C-alpha cells in the first residue's frame, strides 16, 4: 500500500511569521500535535505542541508575540505519496516522529500520521514498532 492511499490531504499550515498562539489555536481546532510551516506550498519547517511547551511557554516567552520561526524545526523529514507505508513507518521510527509531511514536486500534499498507519490492519505491527521507537527518550532538548 502506498502512503497516498492513507494520508490526510486536508492539512492546516502556518507561516513562519505567524505567532505561536495562532499555531496553538490551529492545533486545537484540528486536534493535532504538529503543524507544517509553509512558504507558498513549500514546507520550510514543522512546529509541534512540544516545541510550544518547551521552547516557548517553559522559556517564559509571550506566545502572542513570539513567531513560529523562533521555535520551529527547520528542514523537516518528509516522504512522498508514492512511497510504501512500511517505508514511511520506518522513517517515523528512525526519526522518532509521529507525523510525516508528504511532498510532491516540492509542494506539501498531505500528512501521514502513525494513527493512519495503525488503522490499516496489515500495518498495525509497523505502527506499534514505530511507536516503541518514537517513545524512547530523546535528549535533543
């Protein structure tokens, strides 16, 4: 099965000069933990709820004034719509990420989440294995 068969195509995104508060509101509205940061249709970064908690709130910043570019992860890992779901799960496991932005012709076209993979019966083991790796402690902060 290919990623294009299970990815979400209705994607919320923010711009790098949007406020952290606006990114957080979108996360709440769409019930997601990360949002791609785009310039035109090109993905330039990703911001997560953890970024907001650790790099903004815990650091004592004003989320209404601080910009997404100040805390986003630049050069995010991406996949392609034609890649195999197993390959996407392996990338997510290796990179310890729960959502993989999907890019085609340098444009963001979707996102595949660990939850999308786990809903496919034949791939639930891949999702379980990826979650184990994603949940390992990471000392990047």
